[in-house]
C-alpha cells in the first residue's frame, strides 16, 4: 500500500502547529493538504513553515484548498478528489459532525482534538460524547472507519497517561486528577490561549465524576494549590472537561476530576464579562435592530491567540495525578509534560498551548499511517488504544513525558480531597 494522503482541516493556532509537524514528517505520508475557509490563513501557515525550513522532504510541499467544513457534500467531494485516507480535524468544534460524516461516507480515517459542540447549546448533560459522537459509533464499525476522538493533549495525551499508568504501574486506580496550568505571560491585558468562543463556553458549569457518579457544581467554586514540577505552586480550579466524559466510561476509577489554573486577573475579567451577559451564546438585539451574539462580539474584540506567540514566556505543565494500588500497596504517581513557550516559538512560531494540542494529533496520524493504530476500524477514544507507541512517538516529536513514581503528592494530595 502506498503512503497515505492527509487532509488537515482548519487554519487556526493548533492547525498551525500540526501543519509544521506534518511538514517535519512529510516523508511518512503521501500528499498533504491544508483546507480552510480562509486561504490567506493557510498561506500564512505555509510561509511560517518555509521561514523555519521545517519541510523534511523539501521536494514535497503542503498544498492548500478552500472549504466550508460545515458543508458535508463539499467535504465529501474534496476528500474524494484528493484521495484522502486520513483527515485531521482542527477546525472549530462546531464542525466536528460534518467532517466526521464526510469521513464515514468516504472511508477516510478521522482524527480530532475536541468534543463536538452545537452553537446554541453549552455544557450539555453528560457524558458529552454520547450526545453526538458515540451515536455514530455503530456506523463507523459497520463501515470499518477509524475515528479517533480527542487526540490532542487534554483530551488525548492525558487519556493515554491513564492507560499507560494502568498498564505499567497500577493494579487498581482509585482517583485521577488531571491538572493543566499555564505559568506563562503573553504581555496582553487579557487574552485566551485558544479560540475565545470555545474557551468561555467551557466555563458555564462543572460536570465532574465523583464516586462513580456525575456531579454538577458551580464554575470556579472549588480551588486548590498544587506544587507542580518546574512551574512550582499554582492555584487550580475544579472545572469540567472533555476527557472526563470518555474516561468515566472506559476506565474503572472512583473519581476523575479536571483542574485548570487561572490567575486572579483572568477570573476578575471573566466574572465581569459573565455578569454583564457578554459571555452568552444567545443572540440579542441592539438599539439599532442589529442581532448579535455577545460571545462572538467578545471574541472579535480579543487578540487572536495566534498573535500571542512571539512574546510568550514561561511554561505549561499538564499531567495526571493518579492514586491507586499495586500489589495491594497504595501507590501515587504524577505523569506529566512541561512545555516551554519560547522553545515552541523558536521551533514552529507558536505558543505552548497550541503546541501541546497540535503535536498529538499529528502523532495519531503517524500511528494510523504506520499501522500501530491503523487497524482500529471503529470509533475510539484515545484511552482505548495502546498508549506505548503514542507516548514514545510524542517524545520523539516534541512532547516528552515525565513520571514521578514515588509519593510526590504526599504533601499535596490533601489539598485535592
């Protein structure tokens, strides 16, 4: 079988990183295409790849196509015309089902990094994957379609960390605390690190998995301090997140929680915007009769996350604090990655948040093309796949995993209970 053609859908910050990584590994694929509504955004990404000289095989260049990813017939036509066998969906989460539908109809493998969302709905009832993605699982199985859901970092790598820990370090897992902090500074008064619209929609209410049940809590109502490697003590808040909605089904654990770091300044601005109604997804009419969605207006006013990269300094730390038993004895492990904003910019002209999301998607595509994950032929979340080749490959292409195997959390675990 010849090398597999790849279609990257989207031209935002995460797609920017993924395109660089596809270029760095273009000898592993056939033809590579990037498609978006904005041809100019695609061109800017290719210009960045040229500036950094990131094409491994300089005779093979990424090509551009224009597409409305919400238009299923056009997506089907494009996939067929380009003979695509792997589609990496890094477009808006609103496009997930249309792109997945096109893949099901054409036989192309599907990879995404975030859960599907409907523009007029936020924080639907859990598990979120059951509302849209998993409804198409039988069709993927019947047609032999490989669909890998949530193959970013969180969700994605953190899911693989759980499976990796269960495979190598634990007999029984009791609690999983997924923690994501950005101890970096971008120099702007206020900005989000990825699409502001998607970012704010996450913080409406908290769905979390406690004692094997879904529990709903107010946003930012619980906070703790955790002493992270490299970045030190950080305040983290209990929030809802994609990975809980598959891990709760696929991993036997009493509690699975997600914690994210927020500065006081971020929370102050967030709360003002929220209390004024400016984070609403519901349309309102101005005095002039113009209908607008407040959240989209806020998005238009904030800096494009891609513009933050040149001045970003500091590090991210994302990992899983896992507590369980091995051989009948209690065991605690923190498995994590630290990513440097400045190093990411030097390599691919991006910041670390986009880097940590984009690199794993390309790693998944490599594993599908290489055969490690190539015989899936159904819909899966990352924790249902063999974690070893994924984690090994991530180390080789920019996201090494670190593991603290001894009682690192002894002085910190009490703050998480």
